[in-house]
C-alpha cells in the first residue's frame, strides 16, 4: 500500500528538530531523484533527523504546469524514502528564480533545515568558487548559461548571502548526477516519451523510473489526471482580447512582447503564443513565466508588493530590490542623455557607478488631444500607460463616453526612463490626468508613488 500522508506545513510542528532538506519539482520522481533521497535518508538516519522534501506546487521552478499532480509527486517522494513533504506554492508564476531561490532557502532555514542535498557534475569546490563571485555582488540573476550546473551555483551563492541574516547556512551535500547505462536522466525526456507513446510508459522511459513511480504514474494515467495542462481557454482569451495597456500591466510582459502578441492575434494554441513571445526576444524560461502570469492574471503591482514584502524581511539581495531596479532605470536614462549606450550604462551600474540625482517616483507629461475629446475629461481621471505599434509611449483614458488614446509628450530623459520601467516587467506604473492652466497633463506614478 502506497503512503499518501502529506504534511502541508512544517513551522508549527517541528519544535526545534533539525532537518535534512531537498527542494525539487520531482516531475516525476526518477532514479536520479531516488539517489538524492537515499543520500538524504542516510544523513537523516545517522543524525536522528527528518528528511523533508520542499516540493513545488502549482507551477514548476521553470514556470510550467506539472505533468503529474502535487499529490502524485508527493506519494512518489514518500515512497522513495522521504519523511515529509512541504508545498512551495504561489511563487513560480510570479517570480524568476533569482527571487524564488532566496525565498525558498529562507523558508528552509526558518524551518530548521541544516543539511541540503543536491546533485551536480561539478566539484563542490568549483561551485563554491563560482558562487562566491555572485554572492559578493549580491546579484543572482543573469548567471551565464555557459556555467555548468548554474542553478546549483545560484543556490550556493544565495546560501552565502543569507548567512548575513540568519548567521547560519545550509550545509550542502552534492552527489554526482545519476545516469542509467551512461545516459543522463531527464524528466523532460521521460514526460515527452510517455506523451508520444499514447500515455503508456515505454521501456525507454521506464528504465529511468523506480517501480513505485511507475505504479503511481499508471494509476494517475488511468484516472485521466496526467498530464497536467494549462487553462488554454483562459490563456487564449486573454492573449486575444486584452488591450495593450492591460497586457502591459501584466507582470513579465515587456512593450515588445505586448506588441508582438497583439500583432500575432488571433491565438488558438499555446505554440502560437510561444512564437509571438519568441519574436519579441523571449527565451523559453521567460516565455513560460509570461504565459503563466497571463494565465493567473498576475499584475505588476502584485509582483512588486510580493518582492517588497520579502525585502522587508531581508531576504531579497540589495541589488534586486524594486528600488534598485528603479534606480538603475534612472541611471541608464541619465547616461543615455550623455550619449552613453544603454548596454554600457547597465554595466556601469552593475559595477557600482551612481549619480547624485535621485530617481523620480512621480513626473508629468503632456498629451495630444483633439478638441472633441476635451469635453469627456475630468480632473483626476485614471490613465494607463502603454507602448503603441509605432513604438511610442502612450496613455489611454477611459472616459464615460469614449476611450481616448494619446502619445505622451515627455522630455527625452523621462521618455527613456519610462520606457525602461515599462520593460522592467514588474515595476507598476499608474497615472492620472490633471487639469492645469497650461492644459491637460498626465501625472505618472512609479511603483507605489513614493
């Protein structure tokens, strides 16, 4: 009989017990994962501690829906030797890994995890050497793809960073990545082969799976609960009908992405949306995150507030705070006015260059209004910011009798600043129109307007 007991939360149950932790998708649990769990099991038994799996729920660490349900994956992990399962949810359709990893490590440290088990084909010393560079900078985004096991490097780096807050850190236990007959084990390949084999587990996939996983997968397949899928009806409706301003307000949607999506309408299938986002320069990970954000209607303000919450707790590195993102946009815009290319200005900022002038969180712009539109305007009406198909910064006002769209009139410095904030993908921008002696103006607020 397979064990189906799952503990939904740890904090109120532990009472000072030290833990061995593993954080994973386990979609599904394969023989490489079993080796991780066995390593954790040996540590737990030796120390008289518990082995806890922090299992992603809702969306994977790479922002995709799961092939197998959380309940099924939990059963697989418990059968492989874990003591308890803790769900990690609400993060991976909102935040990139540069933010989710600090949050997950902080959660484990607060729960009492002392030892952490992971797999990599690079020596721990090499990982520590790479990680030290990023930990020193306090930046955990943009880790080069060329680095081996870069996600493990990120975990090492964040662990070092969080030592400043907790005065303790996870002890990493790195084992070699498992192979079967010399073949690397890939969950993505396993899932694909099952799908391509009409939802039957072929031997080419079964050889990578423990018997308990095969049993659970077959049960789930027979119930029709595999594979997990996106809500395509909701996704296509939103990508087909949301206006440019509304799409711009969705987290992880840049101006280029919004315009590529609008240009590519109409959508019936997810791969059509992928094509539009890839045309906008999105890679696979950001494409999945953007689609997940649209699926869940995640706004910029929602992500901004979430990051601010973890900032307050000291979990977000200084160079990843929302204030620093805004400051960087102002720095790059200011340097652009001096003729410095934006790529060079970004590098200057990352190296520590700063300017005296503080980033404005509120500024005004003008509009191009037609005479018949003036009668529809009222002071303090809400306005929305977007970039039109001619790459112009614009505002949209929804009056009671009509929708008014106008290009924004801004000095070059502020136009560059605003465009960079639009492309930040999670800094919220709100606006209201104001009636002044010189005419109607738009007051734009950055973030929460402080």
